[in-house]
C-alpha cells in the first residue's frame, strides 16, 4: 500500500504519526496487543497498539529517515508502540549512516521506552553494540545487572553486533551473568545469542558454556542454545539437564539426617 501522504520538506514527528496512522487496523491492534502481552501483570502491560505491521513501520521510517533527532525523540517516547518502533528504525538507520555519539546518547536517555522484546531486538545490536565496537564494553555488564527486564535483554542482544564479527567473548560473559535469570524473555535472548555464537563465532565457546551450565540452565535457554547441533548432541545435552533435574528432585524428597 503506497503512502497517501507525502512528507513535506520540513519533517516532523507529527507528520510521521499521520503517515503511520494510515496503516492502522483496530482488528490487528487487538491481536498484537494479546501477542505482546499487554494485559495487567504481563510484561507489556499498558502498551498501546494501532495495528500496523513491521513492514509498514519500516516504510514510514524510510520516508522519514532524515527526521531531526529532536523529532525522532518525540516518536521514541510515544505511548503508541508502532510510533516507538518507527522512531527506533529511524535512529538505527541514522546511526548506521553515521555513528554519531548523540544518537547513542539519545538511545541511553530514552532507553526506558525501548520496552518490549521487538523494540530491543531491532535496535540494541546496531546502536549499543555498534557504538561499543571500538570502546570499553562495561556498560553491558551494568545493564545486565539491572532490575529492568528490558535493560538486561538489551545487554544480551547488543552482543549480536560482536558475534556477527566473529567475537564470542562478550556474549559469553553476559550470558554467564544472566544464566540464572528468572525471566523467560531473558532465557530466550541468552539461548538465541548462544546459538548465534556457535553459528557465527565459536562452536568451542558454546561447548565450554554448556559444560559449565547445561545441567542447571533454564530449559528454554538450553533448547535455544543447542538448536543447530546434531540430534545426538542435542540428546546428550538434554539428558544432562534431565539427570541434574532428577538429582535435585531426589535430594528434595530424601529425609534429612537426624541431628547427631
């Protein structure tokens, strides 16, 4: 569907919102609201959707890729999920053209609005990973310790930038920090990055990690991590996890020794 509204020379967040609104669908909005868990007590509680698809958000972002940073910020802090997505798509495009410190600073300043897994995944590798490529990476360790679920996911997914370049050290370090995390979305992110480590950087690094943690790491994390391994290797690692689980269950069932 072509845009019916063509941006004027003076690009603004308001014009971008108007262009995006053309694609809104109340029916789709209801479906994606359920998909992104916006109900009370769920991880996306209170998020607002207007029912635009990712390709539609990308199309609007492309049309407004020259939007000034101050206007991009207005999109990023919107209560509407798709407007935040468009703002982040624009920010990524601008950063990839010219890795400006101001873009990274804006991302850090408004990180609280990068508050669902899709928003993290579309932006953290390029902006956080990209900015840290030639710099100390301690900010990842700080984010990994955060109480905020999305900051921890940013820390993990940002390492994808390094993994794509054949580096595994940072991904393994952050995975170690998050291996006992209680949140399923962190289990999936860690497992995903471990799988990418094996695929793009170092099968040996994944194997070493599994030797240390396969017996105790969350099952979802393990399944994601070993997805590309051979059936025999998958069976071996899952068996180790199952045996460890059985041993822990047996210890809980066994009566305590009487006091001497």
